[in-house]
């Protein structure tokens, strides 16, 4: 790993499961020079009956990590009681999880409970893509006098997402950075990917977009983890992930780095476009089957002209030349027609192949 930019590194298990598991993970991470060891002890779960963490029982395990390995430790808090117990245990950093960020009442409760306390606080983005809600959580902390803050981008729940567990939607953290440039911005590739084989590409993208660090889930035996097994790495695999990262300079080569960051952002936007094109073509296929079933023609010219005019007007509002918009949507329309034509032809071929009288 190039030493031109040293990222903030947070690593540890999704959930603290036992004292031995916590200490074994911490021991394996010492050589990676992480800044904080993480472990969730209060785990908000989607469904009742799922493992919701060991609770306060795990706090002494984190304290032992500090005393045995000299690592700073952090955990997630979701209410004032969590904050109180974590502070008594001298936890070094607290983070507010995505589900909690979604609820301003909970964020305010945490902010109120931290007034007058000098402890770093990290805030994950809300589960759904709402920049204002994320920014609002920081404003609440700021109004409570909490100044040592970090942001963690962990992706967003988006309907129809296939590749990732949570869509990265990179433009949102980029917009966050533009609004609050003084706040360190970390990436949580574990929750974005949901699969360990994707961690490298997402982590590298975060570094290419000048994120300040990573929070990565690690476990001594990931496949046996009680929560989020598929997205966790062994401490050794974590070390390999970090050593394989390309870190880019922000000094004398800043002009080239800025160009690289812009190109990385273009790659991110293009990936989002491809996903949207795929969804668009999927809808065209559904429409093709509907038209076939109801005996409708492929071309609905009035609808097409209305659609083109609407999109040109929308593009113009964003400063996009109507001619460019027309070219793009004419290409999309031709692809849609080709899909619907194929569906109609398949129907006709099936009818011809069916013996008469059957």
C-alpha cells in the first residue's frame, strides 16, 4: 500500500459473540495497525427472534481488548442507556447505526445524552437515500456541542438492487462531503457489498473518491459468524485487502489525483446508468408481453412523442441540450422496439409451430 495517504481503519466482528471470539479477532488485527477495533454488542435486527447482540455483557470484552492489545475500541449505540453504559466502560468511539439515523428522535436522544462528553461519534447514513436526514443527524450533534464527528457511508436500501446488499449511490456521500468538508468520511464496504468477494472493488472505489478511511467487518471464522457471515473477512484477509489497496497522493500530484477522482466518479455514474438501462429494458419487455396479450401494436406514436417531449423538457431544466436528450432516448426507444418485436415474433412462431386442431 502506498504511504502517500494513510486511511483511518476500523475493523472487527459484526457482532461480539464471545470473549474468545472478540480477543482472537483483536489479536489477529494488531499487525494491521487499525485505529479502532469494532464490535456490535447491541444489534438492531430486522425480524424479532434474530440475535440482537450480547448487550452489556460484551463491554468487559472490549475493555480487555484495550488492555491486552492496546487497541482503541468502538461500538454502536441506539439510545441513551447504551451511551451511558458505553461511557462507563470507557469505549473510545461510539457510532450511530443506519437504522437509528433514520429516526430523528433517537438521534436527538443520543445527542442529549452526550452533552459535555468528549468522545468521538461516527454517524452512518440512513438506510434509505436521504442526504438531508444524514446531514440533520450531524446538525443535532453539533447543536449538542459534540464536535469530534465522523461520517460512515454504508450504502442504501434500494428496491431492485441485485449486485450489492446496499446500493453505494456514490453521489450521496460526494454531496455530503461537499456540504460538510470538515467531517472525515469513511466507507463501510461490508454493508454495501454483503459479499466478501466484492469488498476489494468497493474499498478501492472509496479510496479513489478520496474517502478518509474504511470500516470493515472481520471474524476469525467468518462462515460461522452469528450475523452477516457472508460479508466478513478473516483478519489475514483484511490485511491482504489493505495491503492491496492503491492509495493516491494529495500532495505534489494533486492535479493528476483530481483528474483520477473525477474519472472514478464518471465510472460510478456510468455503472448507475447501466443498472438503470437494465431496469428500463426489463420494463420494455413487460410492456411487450402486455401488448401481445392485448393485441396492441408495438408503436404507440402519441405516447412516444409525449415521452420524448417530456424528457427533453426535463433535460433542459438540468441544462442538457434537447438534441442530446433526443438522441439518447431515440436509441433507448429503438432498443425497446427491438425487444417488443422479438416478443411478437416469438408469439407468431409458436402459433405456426402448433398443429392445427389442437
